[in-house]
C-alpha cells in the first residue's frame, strides 16, 4: 500500500514538474525568438532608413547560417515576399493573414506553422521608417529544438522520480523494519513463549518508541500476573492433593477398621460358643464314668462346635471371595438358563421363616448371552434371590426380568437383568453402606453382610455394574448390567432353560 501511495504521489509530482518545465522551455524559446526579432528589426529599420535595402537582403541571407533559425522572410508593404533566407523554401512562402494584420496594426504577431515540412514558431514584426510601414519580416525557429529539450526534460524528470521513489521505499522499509518489525517480532516471541507455558519469559522491546515501551511494560506485567496465578494454583493444588491423600488414608483406615470390627464380631461369636462348648466337653471327660447321659451332651456340644467352625469357614471363604484376585473361567453363558437353574436349585430356600411361600416369575429375554464365569454368576443370582426371600417374611412374588433394550456405554452393549421383590424395601439411610462388607440388618446368625459386596465384586470383574433401588409400590429392585456376548448360533435360549431345569431336577 505504502509503495503504491508513494508511486502515485511521485508520478503526479513528476508530471507536475514536467509540465512546469515545458512552460519554462516554451517561454524561453519565445524570448529567444523575440530577441532575435528585435535585433533584426533594429538592423533592418536602420538599413531601410539609410536606403540600403540591398544590404537588408544580404543580412537576411546571412541568417541562414544560424542552425537554430529556420527561415527569415521579408515582405513588402503590400504583403509580397521580397526575400527569404533560404531560396529552397521561397516558393512555399505564402502571404499569411498575420502579415496583413501586422501591416495594419503595427503590432507583432506570433504563430506556430509549417515551413519546409517542419513545425516552426514564428514572429512577424513590422519595419518602420518614421511613421510609415516599409514592410514586414518573419523570423521562424524550428520546434524540433524545443521538442528535443522536452524529451530531455522528460527523461531527466522520470529518472529523478524513479530514483527518489527507490530511495524513499528503501528508507521506509529500513525504518519500518528497524522501528516496527523488530519490536513486534520480540512481542510475538514473548506471546508464543507464554502460549507454550514458559511464564518466565519477559520481553525487552528494542525500540525507543513510547507506545512500544508501554506495550513492553503491559506485556511483562501480564506475564508477572500469569506466573503469580500459576504459582498460586500450583500451591493450592499441592494443598488439595495433600488433603485428598490424608482423606483417602483416613477413609482407608476407617474401612479397614470396619472390616476388622466386622470380622471380630462375626468370628468372635462362634469362637466364644466353641470355647464354652469345648470347656463343657472337657469337664464331661473328667466325669465320664459316673455321669448318666453325659455321652449325649458331649455329642450335642461337639455338633455345635462343628457348626460354628463351619460358620467361621464360610465367613473366611466369603472374605476370600471379596479379597482374592479372580481368575474368571469365561464361557458363553445364557442367563435365561442360568437363572432358571439357580431358582430350581434354591427351591427349598423359597420358603420364608414363618413358612410362607415365595413365588418366582421369570420373563426370559430372546437373547441373553454373556461371556462369563457360570459359577460366580450363579452365586450372584443366588445371593439376590435369597435376600429377596428374606425381605418378604410373609411370602410374595419375586420377578426376574430383562430390560428389552440393551444399554450402550463407551461403545459397549449391556444386558440389563432386574431382580425385584415385594418385600420391606431398603431403608434410604442404608443405601450408602449397602455394598460395604459386613453391613447387615439381619439378626445374628442369619446374615453376615458379605452377599452384596461379593456380588458387586463378581459383576465388576465381568465388566458390568449393579445398582439397588426401592420400587414405587414397595419392595426393592437390584439391577445388573452385564456386557453382551454374541449369540451362539443354533442354540436357542429357551431350549437351554429346559435342559438346565432338567439337570437341576436330576
Ligand atoms: P446379608 O444378606 O448377610 O445381610 P447382604 O450383603 O446380602 O448381607 O445384604 C446386606 C443388607 O442389604 C441386608 O442386611 C439388607 O438390609 C439389605 N438388603 C439386601 N437385599 C435386600 C432386599 N431385597 N430388600 C431389602 N433389603 C435388602
């Protein structure tokens, strides 16, 4: 843009100077012709006055020697051509209307005309002797001289304009580069460094310009602020991390404490029983020979000891289920068949404590295949069914249903199974600890609080998740999400249910 503007200004300036030069050149040519004419007029008038007209003709002839003079023509008082400076062009000289005008008025006349095929600038002047006009003479200078001057002037001005243009552009580029581009470059470098996260970078703008100095100050102030904010954020993050670590540590300690308390409680009770019964057995040993019925009491005590030991072994097994790393024996499992088989297996447990019946209704899914460990999945459904039976002391219905549409999460499809009952439901306060180890609301001896945590662990090991919720019209629903396995060709889910049931009966 700058180049364009400078170019236009220089061209207009050059054109203006050239025009001025043309005016000056033209004026100087006029002056020159006029000077020649005046001199010639004085000489001719003197000759005419002295009656030496033949000398006047010689003078006119001698004018031909001057290369800058095209022609000199002498006219009589009647307007006839008396003499021309060059015989060759004599025939061409006509009586121009200006000659009459000069003879009538006595004023000089200027004109541009063609003589001898050449454009000339001519002046016509009267020759006076006293008050009478003796004749007129014309002196003409070729325009080619002035044209040559014009051309030279044009060349010179064009050259000077071009030179000035180049110098101005060079200076502008130099000044821009030094006083604008360099500071901007430095500011850009600073901005890029801040963008990369290098907040220690400070700019030093190489310029004495006031605006750039201000920009440098503002930029560095911004960098200081950013650095301070980053340091504050880092400090706060460290504090938060430390707090989180401490919190996790204390949560960890709390859960270990809860676990220890649970184990102590669950295993402590049977151990107490074992201790008391073992002491009784020992005492019975000492009086073995003289006590009637002691053998029977011993047998009862030992049976109780064995039951309690089995209970401890069960708790330990469940604890191990919760803590040990799993090695899943994954096979394609049809949940329809697995659930039906599990319900059949639990047939004897579908009676409540007060002898009422629990009816199980299963709504199979047309394609309920998952890739999983059969035994572990059976354990999950067994836990959920037993819990539901416990939640319905007066009997009722238990539904095992599937959501028709499979759920999609992170690009995977999940089969959704729901175990719902009509029982007591879950106390809202218990939701947060429902899946904690040893959380139970059941009486001592009937629940140890490991069923749900173990079930959750198994489902999560399969890549799924389990949720608990209360039903709108009473009872609770446990929802299991398990990743779907591709259906096995040729095997119908419903036929598998039948065969599983048959196996369970056998
Ligand atoms: P446990 O059955 O030995 O108590 P669980 O971990 O299986 O241990 O269950 C923990 C608790 O969750 C139960 O004591 C009970 O309070 C609650 N619960 C589980 N299933 C149900 C259900 N279907 N209805 C109501 N409460 C339930």
